[in-house]
C-alpha cells in the first residue's frame, strides 16, 4: 500500500512538473472617436399663399411652417431672413413698404410678432416647432403682379 501511495505521489509530481507555468501579460488599447455634428432641419408646410389681400391690410398664415430638428442629436438654433420682392421694401407699412413678421407658437395667437432678424429659436433634437407668418401689406402700391417674398430658415 505504501508503494502504491508512493507511486501515486510520484505520478502527481511528474504531471504537475510537466505543466508549464505562464505569467499574465496585458496591454491597453485606446479607442478614440470624434462625432461629426450634423446640422439639419426639415421644413414642412410651405409655400404659403395669402391670395389677394387689400392694401393696408394684415393677414396671418392659415397654417404654420413646421420646423423639425433632424440633425445629429443636439439642439439647433434657427434664424430667419427675408428678401424683398421687386418694388417693395420690408419695414413700416407705407407706400410700397410692407412688414413681414413671425412668431413661434402652437397656434399663432398668443406670442409677440417679431421681425425676421429678431428670431433666434432653439429647437431641441427631434422637436418640431410651428412658425406662423404675418403680412402687413403696403398702404399703397403700383405693383399689381403677384409678389413672392423668399424667407430663408437657417439652422446652426
């Protein structure tokens, strides 16, 4: 029995000695990324057509322009600018002078009307905001053809 135990002990030592010991070794790999910011808005609801409006009158768009931030997941600031049509100037309504104002609101009723350069509206990612447009026509004009007023909506 002692011989058997001695043989088992020798076998265990032989097997244990045959196994190689490995030391652990590790390294660090840095992973870096720079997000490319995408500035993008979707504009729905145009073009607006006020139809025939009398001189010296005020008209409000019957439906809003809907601006949706569909960029890369950050807030975007939306600004507006308008270009004058031939023969008219944007300002205080008068002879060949009209005023185009805007408001961002749910229904176009409660907010203050602002000039294009005065609007700077933050639109959160995936949020939609409603832009209403008000036109005050010239008090007198010799222009009798349909006028088109380009409104540029810019996201930054």
